C-alpha cells in the first residue's frame, strides 16, 4: 500500500536499517555499563566537590567534575570490557579443551597425550 507516494515496505526497510541497537536490552544488562557509570559519576562528583571546597571556583570545579567523570568512565569501561573479553576467551578455550578431553577419553589419543605430558 502506498501512502503519499512512499511504499510502506521501503519505510520498514529504512526503519530496520536505522533502528536503536539497545531497543531489546536494558542498559544495565550490557556488561560493565553499570560499574563504569557508577564509578564515573561518584568520582566526578568527588573531584568536583573537592576542587570546589579547595578553590571556591564553581565554573572550574564543574569542568573538573565533568572531565574526571568522562575520563574515569571511559577508562573503567575499557578496562572492564578488556577483562570481560579475556575471561570470555579463556572460558571458551577451557570449554573446547574439556570437550576434546571428553571425546578423547578411553582412546589411543588419550594414552598418547598422557605419555607426552607424563600424566598418569
């Protein structure tokens, strides 16, 4: 069906191309999101208040608060995501190794591996 000369299937394709990537997820379900933002907010607030108490310059303390919030949030996010990815990779390797061991159990391959590694 055409509305104002635009095909409705074209509208659906356009909407699906530019859809929100977070529409099906709550932001707290994204790994490391909650921790990074809570750390950034509290650190920014602390840095801003600390600088304000020290200098009584509201404008500069607001700049310091936002700057420290941004830097601490992004650094916490990247560090947490790096650790999360490394743990996920190690878990996948362990899963593959355990599946291989289960498949090799009781075969000649297991005996060869035990002879090479010295395991009994």
